[in-house]
C-alpha cells in the first residue's frame, strides 16, 4: 500500500488523495488484472500473426492470409489504444512525447474546468429554482412534519439545541447584554409621557381606587394595633415646657382625629380626601405629559434607579431564573413548552400538506434562500473545487483516478484489439475481392 505523510493542515480531502484505502487497493488489483488480460490478448494476436505468416509462407493456403491480416490489424489497434490509455496517466515507455501524461500535467486546469462546469450547470439561478420547484419542498416537508413521530423528533432536537445554546452562553455575558440593552432602551426613550397616559387611563377608569382602599384599610388596621406608639410619638414632639398631662391629652386627641380621618376615608367612597387624591393624580398625569420640569425630574429619577446596583442585580437574577425555567422545560418531555412546540409543528405540517398557498410560500422562501446562497457565494463554492484539486499531489491523484476508472479503460484496449482484427479482416477481404 502506498502512503505518504500529509501536512498538519492538509485536511480530509488532501489525505483522501494521498492515501489508498483497502477499497482503492482492491480496485488497483482489478486494474492490474485487466492490464494483464489486455496485454495477454495483444500477445495472443501477435503469436497468431507470426504463426499465420509462417503458415502462409509454408503454403498452407489463402486462409492464412486472412488470419494474418486480422491479427496484424488487431495488434495495431491494441497498441494504439494502449498508447492512448497510457498517455492519460503517464509518458508511454517513459518517453516525453508531447500531449502525454495528460492528467498529472493538466490536473490544475482540469480542476478549474470542473469548477467552471459546476458553476455554470449546477449553481445557476434557473437550475436551482427548477430543481427545487420540481422537488416540492413545502408539500413534502408538510407531510413529514404532520407525522407525530417526526414532530416528536423535531421537538426533541429543538429542545436539545436550546439546552445546548443556553449551556454554552455564559450568564455574565447574557446579563451584561440584557442590562445594557434595557439601560440603552430606557435612556433613548422618555418614559414621562407614557407614564402620564397610563396614569390618566387608570384614574379615568377608577382603577386607582382599589389601591387607595387597600392603603387606607391597612393604615386603619395599623393605627388600631399601634395606638400607644402613635400617641407616644406625638407626645415626644411636644415642647419641653408643656405639662405632661397636656401632652398626653394632645396625643390622644391627635390619635383619635387621625383614626377618625382614616376610618371615614375607608368607609366613604365620596370622602373629600379621595376627591383631592383623584384631582392630584389627574393633574400629575397631565404634568407627566406636558410639564417640562416634571418630565425632567422623572428622567433624572429613571437614571438614578437604573444606575443602582440593586436594579442590575434584579436583571441578573431574572435572567438566571428564566434560563433555569427554560432548561427545565426543555428537558421535560411533558412540559408545557415542549407540548406546545409539538402541537405547533403538527399544526404547521398539516397546513403545509393541505394548503397550496402555504406550500408555494414555503417553496418561494427556500428557492430565494438557495438562489441567494449560490449567486452570492458561487465563486467561493467553485474555488473550493479548484483549490482542492490544486492541493492534490499530481502523482497520487493520477494513481487514484487510474484505480477508479483504469479497469474500464483497459476494456478500450481489448475492444481495440477485437475491433482492429475485424476491421483488418474486412479490409483484407474487400481488397482480395477487388483483386488488389
């Protein structure tokens, strides 16, 4: 077996053309057997020619002339075809005859011609569109996806790809990207007018009243539970020169008034304080949309909030939670995510198999994508062929090609011997008939 070492960067294709596999060796042995057969046939007709000429001189009769003519022409045909077949791969008899050893000499030119042939006949827009249209990818893909087993397989592959992608991604990188995207988006877009419109709709629909109800109810309950603390706090704020019993009376009075106010506000939907709050929120919503100073303050507040480490930590923790949730859902065959994806694939497959318009749309997308690839990267694709062939070793390439097609080429020698013999016999016969 002939082998040569390959360079570290030569690649699989280069190794394939500089080494011989077991199959290649078997083919080479088949070529050698056919060479022996063709050469044996040439030797046979040569022996026949010698014997026929001897018989003719010995007076064996006219038949010897016919045999000699056939054998002579057979030798000429065999040697001519031997020269032609040998000239493809090497110099016949080692002589540097012009236009021989064609494959090793023209290897690079053949690679260029092959690349041009592929580019013109396989990578043209018309050919690609015609072939893809004949395949009917939309219909076939729809029928394939409509099979539950295939939908399960695609779902599993998508889940594996999703898990792999999320595993490869580093949390710190994703968190940085998400944080930057949110911050940049927030910096570019002013939030005051949007908040104002939202608040205006909420106040107009009375949606804020539930929050007010909750706040005053909790405030009432808190005051009931912490009466002593409230009164002590009021007394503590009194001047030092007032008598303590006066401070106590004032504290109790303030507490009762505060509790009464909160209780009335809780129990009376039409309480003046509620109306005042409604007007305040309405005015604030208007200022958020139209007042320059208010909008500027909101923007400054937004920047301060986004710049806090707690907010960035919240973004980071949110991504971690989302990633964990998605990975768990992708691993669980019965998760809602995978079930929905499977159902969507089955539905899409059924629609693609039944709706010609959707099939045409899918076919158009595939054709457009394929045409874009072949027209944009045709030079790169064909150069892959030419560069690969140019990188092959001429000697090993010649042996490789000969191993694969040499056996059939030896039949040319055999056919040349047979056809030459028949042609020689015919010419001799015609010549004898015409009295030549």
